[in-house]
C-alpha cells in the first residue's frame, strides 16, 4: 500500500467530532441535573425573602400610621381640654383654678407639640404660613392674653381644621 499525504476520509473525521460533542453534552446534562435542585432551592428562598421584605414594608408603614394616629388622638384630647378651658374662661370669666389648669395644659402642649408640628404645618400653612394657630392658643403665659387676642377665635378655627384634615389623611392611609 502506498501512502500519499491525502486527508483521511470525511466520515471518520465527523464521527470523531460527533463523539466528542455527545460526550460533552452528556457531561453538561449530568452537571445541570446535579445543580438543578440547588438552583430551585435558591430561587424559592429568594422568592420567600422578597415576599417577606414586601410584607415587612407594608407592616412598617401600617405601624407608623397607627403610631401617628395614636399620637394625634392623644394630642387631640389635650387640645380639646385647652379649647374647652379657653371657651369656658371667655364665657364665665375668672375662676379659681382657671390659671392652674391653663398652666398645666400649656406645659403639656409646649412639651409635645413639636413632635406633631411638622405633620400639621402643611395643613395650617396654606392660609397664613407666618402664624402658627396652635402656638397662638398656648404660646402665651396667661389665659387672658389668649382670650382677649384678636386672633384667638381664628386660631381655634384654623387649628381645628388642620387637626381634622390631618386625621382624615391618616385614616385614609
């Protein structure tokens, strides 16, 4: 037999490539079959994590809303006491414990109003942003200064409207 430098026939060459490709595909197939359960576990864990984060965000938002509503109710209780005292003092005049009650309610309002002031500002600032109607009711030391002020009734109306609007927005979410 004479050997000439001719290339080998085509079929044996293709058979070799097909064989290598089949072995490679079989190897990748076994590898993917081994990795698939772990991939599904990671995917499910990630999905649970995302759902928990979304629920936590919703829960935190509801918690903040409930806390703000509770603070508003506490503030409204003391505000009602202040307005009742002012109306009672304006109607009936001087009473024995009027100044002591005003001092007590005023001290509470001065201590706790800054916590809620930022939230209420947008509700009363639309009409006259330069004057805080709440401070007009308890910002002065004597009850007579509030009663005989030219802005007393206007401050009561503006502050009442601001409280109601803020409460309505909190309850609507």
